[in-house]
């Protein structure tokens, strides 16, 4: 009677110690959920979600304070990725935060700009270059299209322009939507 | 050594396709005439577009640099003939997207006046490899087999890549195309000389020129040339005609039996591969100091009256070439740049030919029948049998169709060479390659967006840190000014004044005490005014 109890007890103790040791020794540092959410967000820092930037919104989602459908720039694809990560059902974008638009960048009309520096202070990614009483200009490659510079501009000289597709960024269409095939285009001869 | 290529190997899959090459090889190659207008896109290669160096109104000479290479992977663009620049603007370019790109339009004067050319190099062996690379880069030479990768980049395999074998690719496996065949027949000396230069630059021990066995004239011409040179380390090897033997990785497999690693480069296994046209262009550049301004182009198909090969100035409109081949026939139905397997349709014939254009195919309806409606995949596995990259096309299709891009990469989407064999044999007529191209460009776009987002995140975090630092610095200054600072400076000023007074007293002595007292206040006031600044700076 006593032998099996002791034997099992001993085994339990040994395995318990082994497991406890491995838990400490081979600990896997998981990426915190906030970081994972933040990695999905588009980093426009536009604040349309109602938070001060992408990271605060990620923190709010992680804390359960915000819904996953408050990010218009991320669009449906972003919501789907968040839903997959968090094991939730995807929900449609909450239109009260804005609508999903294509990628656009700010452009300053340089003849109208008075050099007030207000947009410089508003830009969340320091993508506007300029100094007081000197013309400002947007570094297009760094602009996230957040539109935060539009509001403070006293002379309304900033426009959002769509990013032009060129042959190095062009994407082949989905074949079922539009089939770009060599057999598709009929021959058109130049006017002579 | 000579026995090395006696035994050849096979790559997986591939197809035997009707060649249709005889149509265009009957007539000798002649230079095409100088068109009234040349349209030169600044992006004719893989990599960054070139930057325009000319403005409308400028007079340019043949071979003059008009577009400077931007960044490392890029290629220069030169004027193909002399004349006047009339436009530097967005124009339609030959690309499957049908989009516009920046082009330089030159109105030619017909004089073909060359720019100042340096003395030719008597012996390329006196130039070291980096000097050769620079020359080839400045000449704007790109891979003429079709992909258009800047040649000088391939000539710099990097540390840790000892190159054993240089392969000169004359396989030219795609139906209808015969420009490499004609080049090998008519300019074998250029190819062999260019090969020697490339070999000198990369330090390859052995060289092989590979030609498919459906081009006996080309093989004979090259053999004669190689024998005349009398170098035992150079061989001309005939390889079996099978599509796509001309694929770099497939050809290397046939010759050496070795496989280029997944997503790797031939340099990883000590091989570098260049097209015959590229070798000839290298020769002309190094010996004659000519940049890449012309190339051999096949104009063929049932849609042209006299299919043939022409030596064409880069930037010549296609309509001009068709006219020199007797014009269109009634059967002309579609205009394709490249061959029927890997080419793409062009919307009209005002588009120019570019450095990578090897063939203009004016196809009849019989040659390129309209696509049949796609049916569901029945998983017959035909595509797996023919895939020369040894992939699973049906799985790639499955995941590309459901837009599961991670899975397509698990199935090695980026090892697909888009040869079109799978789509050719598909009994359900599924446009398989279109799905792979769609998936590839979607993945690239996602990667671009991710990089852009990471950059934005870093910049935003840096901005937050900067704002925080500035705020703290401001507060610090404010604190110092408001509280401690004024009192400290006052005290210090008084202290300093007292000490100076004492010292003066001691030095001057009793007689001048009254005088020193009178001078004291002004000195201490000046000190007090100086002090706050010095304190703050400290």
C-alpha cells in the first residue's frame, strides 16, 4: 500500500521540479499583445480612431476599451488581420471614424505658403520641412497621409493628392476581375 | 576539362513547342532606318529609373548620355541617334500595365553624328575588373535576354563567391524569336570577344556557350570562332531543344547538373550566366566605346508581310519596324512584345522598342487564339509534370486564388519563372501565370506598405521622444531661472565683489582705500550682469 503511494509521490515531485525548472530555464519571451496589434496598424498616426496615435489605440484594444473597427486607413484588411490576431469575428468599419480612402499624400502649394510653421508642429512623423517665414514642403516618401496638417494651415495651401501608380508599383489585377492577357488586346495601328 | 560537357543533364518538366523560327531567319540582318522620332523611356531595366539630363530644345549626339543611372541597381540611357530633344514627358511605354513613364523624345536629323569617342582600348586585359565594370555601367548595358538586369551588377558577385563557370546563353528557347540565333550567325566574333572580357572581369576558370540544337548554323559559326581563338577552356555546347532551356537556372541545370538554390543566384554555386546579346554589347562597348544604343530584334508572325531580323535603334516606334518588314498582312490580329509564351500584348504600335525587346510578334488569330473560358481546376496534375522549377502549380493557384499569400510563399511562389508551361497544358484553360503574377505583385506591395509603416512608426516615436526632451529642457531652464538661479548669481556676485575688494585693499594699501571704494560699485554691477549667463552655461 505505502510503496505505490511513495513511488507515485516521488515521481510527481521529480516531474514537478523538472517542469518548474524548465519553465524558468526555457522561458519564451512572447511579444506583448500591444506590440502585435501595433504592428498591424498602418502607423498613419492620424488619430481618427479617437486616440493620440496608433500605439495608444493598440493599447486601448489590448485593454478592451476600444473596438477593432475604428481605424479607417487600415480598412477591411486591417480589421480582418486584427480579428485573426485576437480570435474575434471581423466587424465592418465604424463609419463614424471616417471612411477608408486610397493612399494619399499632402502637397503644399508653395506659392501660397506663408511659412507659419503650424503644419510642421502638427505633422506626427516630421515629414514637413521648413522654417519660420520660409516656404515649407512635404517629404512625400515620409508622409503617411494623416491629414493632420490640413486643419492648422491658416491659408489653406495644403492638398491631399492620390499617390500615382507607376510601372514599379503597379500590381497585376486579380485574373477574375480583369484578365491582362496577350490574347486580350486587339491590334491598334498608329494613325498615319 | 574538355570532357566536362559531354554528358548533359535534364531539368524537370518543360515542353517541346513548335519553333516557328524559320520564318524570320531567311533574310540577313540589316540596320533598320533611323526613324523621324525616337522615344526613349528612362526606365528600361530592372531597378531605379534613370534621371533625365536633357531638356526640350537641347541638341544631342548619338551615344550622348541623356539619363543618368540613379542608385546602384539602375542603368544609364543614351541617345540612339543625333538630333534635337523635343519633349521630356510622361508617355505610354511598352509594359503590361499600359501606364505612362518619363521618356525623352528626340527628333532625329538623320546625320547619325557620334559624340566624341575616346581612343579604343587596345587590350582589355590592361583594365582591371572594377574599371571594366564601371565602363559597362556607364554604357547602360543590361541583360538583353529579356529581364534587363544591369549587367555590371552581375559582374560583381561579391565576396565569398568564387566564379568557376561563365555561361553564355544562346539557347533562345521561346518560339518565333530568332534575334540571338541571327546574332550568333552574323557576329560570332563579337560574342566570343565579349565573353573573354566578361570572363576577365569575373575571373571565371571555364567558359561555355550553350546553343539549342535547332540552331546548327549558329553553333557552327561560334565553333569556328572559338577554334580560331584556340582556347581549350572555352567550349560551344549544343543542348537539346526544349522550352524553357533558355531560363538561366534551367540551362545551368542542363550543363552542370546542379541546381541554383531556392531564391538564390547562380553565383551561389559559382556560375554566372549572360545572354549572347549582352556579350556582344560588352565587346562593342569596351573595344569601340559604344554605349548600348541598338540591338537585334525579330519582327515576325503571320501578321507581317516579310518576317525578319533588324538591327534597331533603341526607341524606334514599332510601326516603323513593321513598315520595313513589308507592313501588316490581313491576318494581323494582335501585337505582342516578346514571344507567345512570356510576352505581353501592346495596345498600339506607336510604342517604342526598348533595350529588353527581343521580338515583335504580330500574331494572327490562328497563332494566338483567343483565351477559352476558365473551368474549375480538376487537380489532374498536368501542370506539376511540366513545371521546370519543380513547383506545385495547382497548389500555388489554389492559394493565389484565395489570396492566401503566406501559403503561396510556403509553396515557393518566388521560384516561379513565369514560363507559362503550366497554363499551356492546363485542360481547364486556367490562366495560371496570371494568378502567380497577381500574387507576386500583391506581396511586393504589402512589403512596401509594411516598410513604409515601420518607417512612420520609428519617425513618430522619435518625434515623441524629441518633444518630451524639449519639454523637459524647457522646464529645467524655467526652474533654474525662477528659483535658484537669480539668488545664486546674486550671492555669487556679491561674494566675488567682496573678494575682489579685499584683494585690492591688500594690494593697494591704506592710501588708496577711498579711491577703491569709489570704483567698487560699478565693477560689481558689471559682474552681476555677466554672471547669470555663465552660470546657465555651466
